[in-house]
C-alpha cells in the first residue's frame, strides 16, 4: 500500500487550510504480511499493535514489527478489537464467544455474550469491560465475572463510548439516548430522530445528525427537551472531546472545532482526505487526529493542518498510537507502519500502561447499610447476607448493589471495624464467613480492590484468613502497581513465614496467577519471587509449587 504524506503551510483559525508545495514521503517504519484482511481498526499502543484477521487469528506486533504472539479463534471474528489499559485484548466471535487474551497471547477466560458484537467493547477505569452484544449491554470484571446485563429496547445506532464520568453512552435505533453507569443504572432521553454521532461533554450531550443538525441534551435531567444548536456544513463521521470543546470530522473531509457550551464553530480546516464509510477521531494534548479508510490527518488545537496521508487500498480505518506511529493494513494483507511524529502523549503510567483518569470507588466504598446494626455479626445474619451476595454474583445480577456488597464483604472479612466510623468493634465473624467474604470479594473485585487486599493481608494474623486474602488477589489477577508482589517478596525476605508451609505454597501459586494474567509486566518480579521460594531450606512442597509456577510462565 502506498502512503502519501503531505505537509502543508499554516492556516489561521476559521479559514480552510490550503496545501502549498506538498512534500511526498513513502518511507515505512516497517511492513509485515498479516496473513489475512484486518477486521476493523487495529489496536495501537506505544511499541505494539494488535490486529484481528478475517482468518479468525489475532496477532500482536512490536514497535519494530516483530510478531509478539498469535492467537487462533475457532470461528469468525467480529470486526472489533479492544485492549484495556492493563494490556488485555478482548475479542468476540460471531457466535458470541467473548475471549480475553493477556499481553503474552495467553487466553485468560471466555464467556458466552449471547450474540455477535453490535459495537466496540469499551474498557472501564478499573479493568471491567462493557460488551454490546445484540440488543444487550453486558458488564464483566477483568477476570470474567458477569456483573450485570442491560437489555436494550432497540439496536445500537451510535456508541457505546465512555464519558468523562466513567458512564457508558449510546444511541438506539428507536431514537433513544441511553446512559448506563458502571453499576448498570440507566438514564434515557427520547430524541426526535436517530443521531449519527454522540459527543459527551461535562454537563451536556451533543447529538449530531447526518443532515448536519445538532441537539444539546441536558445530561442531568431526563425531562428536559433537547435544545437545537447551529448546524454543521456536512455529514458528521466522528467526534472527540477535550476541555469542553468538540472536534468533529465530516464526510467531506473537513474538520470543525465546536464550543461545547453553545455549539459555535471555533474553526474549520480541510484535511484533503475522504472519509469513506467509517472514521475515528483522537483529541488529546498533541492535537486532533482524523482517521478513516481513505487516509489520516493531524491538526493542531488552533486548526493548523500539520500533515495528512492518503491511502490507495486500505482495508479499514487505521490506528494512530500514543508514540506517533500510524498503522494501516492494505487489501494486499500487508500491515504497514509509519513513524509520523516524535511527540509522545504525556500520561500518568503504572506497571501496565496509562493509569485510569479516576476510580469507581470500589476500593474504598462507603460503609455498608449494616455497619451500625446491633448484632451485625450474628452467625445467622452473616450467613443470610452472604448467601444473597453469592446468589447475585452467580447469576450475574450484582448491578447497583456492587458498592454496598463490596463494603459488606470487606467489613465481614475484617470483622466489622470500619476506619471512617466511630462504630465499636464487635466480635469477629467466624472464620468460615470471613474466608467466604474474601472469596466473593475476589469474584467482584478489580484493580481498585487490590490495595485493600494487600493491606488486609499485611495486617491479618489468622493464617487461614490470610491465605484467603492472598488467593483473592490471585483470582482478580491484576497488580497494577506491583504492590502484591512487593508485599510477598518483603515477607519472604524477612524469613518470618519459613515454617508456614501452606501460606508459602499459596504465595507461589498466587504469584504464578498474577504473572499469567498480566503477561510480561510482572514476569521479572514474579520470577525473582518464585526463585526465592525454590531455594534450599524451604519445604519440598513449597519448592515444587514454585517450580511448577515457573514452568507455566515459559
């Protein structure tokens, strides 16, 4: 596939950009035969890209073009691929088999979503994913527990996409605008017709229509009528938001920047590319990037066209990574990479990659409704509540109970004391209930739960409960700051657990589970810990478990 990169002169805001003395470049960063047509848009991150092929194979390449891993799916793939911040790749077959693959190409889990994807999978802040399948939205934890299912009244026409508040926004073919919180609570607005593109702002939602019309919806009131705003000069293809302003890419190749408060056009610029049928937009501190099967273009925040590239035979929408690499696959089955910018997006990173912008509060929820109830830890009462929670988790109906149930499980595991209250500590719940609470917490848990579990593991003295806390960390699978591995390594170095064979075996198995879940990010620290557990002087069963875990990481 041929790429023509054209550099243009500056243009002032509100003036259509003109191309003068273009420079043509055709130097590839690298090219690789993909072995099939790429479905949808590649998933690009710094130093790596993942593609889904029409052959049912998913492949990951390094920033230098080396094949990192290949994962074969039995059946046809849906044309969507999503990678979470934790490096997990989510794909779905057309028969509804949802699969999570780690950053080393190892399958983590699979679930039946009930049908083919009707839109892209959206990754949440804490590792959970929102999956649009047929006329449903399903929410899974990063380790595959179904938290809730929302049945939609009609098919999806736009979205889903994540808002600045962490909620999911989508439009339906019956002209409904839907917002779903991370805990499955739904708000809806009735629009006069079906929008083509949605633009989530801080206080409002813009609905963009194919005929150029714009409606502003008050996101805090389901009863307010949509307010018309000045229209667009063409059919909107994609939009992105930053600092209360919306960048909109039109089918005629124009880029607009709108004021989110009143829809006023701040500037207009030409891109010299044709949008085709699908397009995507990136708006970050570097500028604005329009991506479509006809080409790609970059703009500064004040409307200056920085560069544009036209594609002759792209199979779909390209991807642009945070480190300035453009990826596109041609109809000749060749995946192409071009280094277009040296600028790298400045983000806060943790062990896995970009840190989430905020949290859902599941790591430090408010006290449960039971926290001040006298007799809170009576055996019958605890058993009844744990049974209710277990039933809700098993049936995928956690829903809006998630924060309260999380708090209840933390309180039960800890024995009832909650640091932010003046509640007098009652006698601890019996050990079996404390262990069950930790097991249930692990099935609902996320990245946000890990710091609490590590702290609990550090301060707990009851051996069986402490083992359950470590096992809960392994079930969740993610350790974004490496806190669990650090804690395990620290206590092994002190030698304080040398005679606690069962806990050492648990630490070995949990370390292996964390490394298998995360892939390379934890391998070095995990292998070091496992080597420490496989040294002479430790019980044979501990050494055997550590060796077995190391064998699974090869």
